[in-house]
C-alpha cells in the first residue's frame, strides 16, 4: 500500500533525475543532437503529465459540473445570517484570542441586530481602539457601539 502511495513521488523524482542526466549528456553533444534530445525529453514530460491528468480524471469522485452544483447547494443550505447570540459568541472568542486584545480586560459583549455593544473598562486608549477594531472585523457584525471606559492613567475613569 505504501508503495502505491509513494509511486507518484518516486516517479517525479526519477523523471527529474532522468532530465538532469540527459541535460548533462546533451551538453557534451553537438547542437543538433542537443535540440533533438531536449525535444524528446519535453515530449516525455508532456506524456507523463497527460497520464497524470488522465489518472486524476479516472479516480475523481464526480465530474466538474456535479462538483460545482454540490458546492452551490451546500452554500445555499448554510442559511441566512447568523443569530445575534452566535455572533456575540464569535466576538467574545475573537477578543479573547486576538494577539492585539487577549491581554486586555475582556468587555461584556451584546449583539443586537448585528450591532456589537461593548461594555467595560480598558487600561488605555489604544486598548479601547484595538477592542473596537477586532469586534468590527468579526463576520456578522454590522457596527460597533462602544461603551468602553478608559480606566488607566490619563483616562476618564478612576481606579
């Protein structure tokens, strides 16, 4: 079984080695012989490529048209827009896993009709803008309403 799986790799490496050896030998021949040999090697490579395409078509599970129709039906069956709860969960996940926001205090997230409402405190203005941008980038979020308060030095809120 392993030999069958590794055959395409071995064939490609063998064909490459054959090409290198043939090129080396062709370099030692006359120009006319080199041209003929190069053309023969090119035809062999073309034949191997065609054989690979033929084998691929033979083992394909379905035709191209059937595959396109299958993909279209799967995309259509995914349904409409996601629920607000699902979008809120995705926003929470992104905020807690994004490299820009994972270290910040996580705000509470509520989504109403696609509008993400962020509530809580942040240590600085940069953190506030990072939280807002990350939430806005989540698919399904139409806009972000920020109720975040800067609690660090230079902010409005107190610690």
